[in-house]
């Protein structure tokens, strides 16, 4: 072997040794520390740029503990006990500006803007029973609302809620000096008076202090539905109505007579007022008085004669005559009076047919 051949062989051996040593060093297995998933040679980064350090990502998550996790980020649940623990550990946040976090977001500002459906009213009433914050918001809206249609919708809702703050709200609106606010407040009292004696007391105060006819009528209407109350309170209501049966305004007289009938319980003490109403100058008052006599004592001969006179009067308004006949039919009549009442009824039918 020549010297040149020996030199070439030595160079080859040295090169081969260097290659083997390099591969052995670079193929050693390193401990897994999680950073390998984000190495520069990771397929997720395509080798284009270094991935952020995993620990830095973890620190970012720790610095935002209120971040809401979606369902995919929660740990897998393996049994019922784990399920309960995981469910209890999930963060809960109010889904509305109201106190009831189980309901979808809703502000009192948006309630009643559009007409209700039967389903929406039922759902709102159910919610208001458990959402006092929303009740307060609706009360605030009702206090300042000027649109009569929306105000009626809000009254419908508030009237279904047994909230003790409704009467103070009505009182505030009554003394605001605005006629519309007063009427709205009294209508609200009408809706809650059956469950709230304070509503009746406030309405009686209005009846003794107001001189506005429409306000008086609205205050009387608070008592449109009688409820079981003490004898003293019942008498106070009757006395107040008796003071209004001769009022100048026909509608005030009409509504007070109707209320006397509803709360008087067929008492003979109010009979003179009802009989006087049958001869009132206003047709509406006469008709109301006749209907008020329906179901009263069947042995009052004076009432029978007054009703018979109204029923047989061909010049009387048909509505008055019809009410008088109905009242007579509910009474205990002798054969002759019963025959006259039936004849009056038939005469009204003939007039309609003509």
C-alpha cells in the first residue's frame, strides 16, 4: 500500500467515526416535560415559528380565574358522585339584572312595550312571584309611564303580585297632582284590594277628599268586588256610598248604587236608595237600580210595584224595562203580578220584532 492510499483510508475512518458519534449524541432520549408538544419542529407550528412556552400559557390561565369554561373544558365525569362535585364547582353567574338568576335577562324597561300573549302573561306572572327586583323595576316603569296601553299591561301584571309596596306606590301617584296618574293608581288599588285592606282604606280617603268626578268613579270602582271583611269596615264602605247616591254626576250615582248593592248583601237598609234610583233622571242610574234589585228580598211589596211600573212603561228605555222584568222574575210574585210581568216581557219582544 502506498503512502497516498494509507492517507485516504485514515481520512475515511476519521469521518465515519465523527458521523457515528454525532448520531449517538443527538438521538439520546430526553425526559418529557410537556414542552415537546410545542417544540419548533411540532407539526402544529409547521416549523415556521417557535411555539409559546407551555408554562407561560398556564400562567395566563391562572391570572384569569373568572374565565367561564365551556362544557368541553370541564374534566370528564366518570360517576354520579364526580358529576355532582363537578356541577357544584362550576361558576354560577346571574343571567339578568334581576335577583332571580334562573331566568333569562329581562329589564322592566322592556316589559309591556308590546301586547301580551296568554302564554307570555302566565310566564311573567310566575316569574314575578320569585323576582322581586323585576317587580320593583316594573313598579318604577308604571310610576312614570304615560302610554295608556302599556300602563294597562303593567297594571295587569302588578295586580297579580301580592307586593306590599303597591299601595305606597299608588298613594304616591294619587298625590302627584296628575289626573292620569291618579286614575292609574286607583285602578291598581282595585286590582289588589281583595288581598290588601290598606288599598280599601286609601280608596275611602280619596272618596272623602276628591271633588273630581272621574277620580270619584275610579275610587268607587275599587270596591267593585266585595270580599269578606269586618262589620265595621263594611259599614264604613256603605256609609261612604250612601253619601254619594245624590251626587250631581250621574256616573257617580250609578256606581255608588251598584256598590251599595254588592256590599249591602240584600239588606233592607239600602232598599229606599234603590227605589229612589228607579226614578232617577238618568237612564243609566235607573237601569243600575233595577239590576241592583235582582236577588233582593222577594217580599218587599214596594219594590215589586216600582219594578212593575218600570217594566210596563212603554216610554221607558228598553234596558231599564229588561232589568225590571229580570228582577221581578227573581221575586216571589202572586199570580196576577207574575202575569203582568210576563205581559211586559212579551211587549218588549214585539217592539224588537217591529
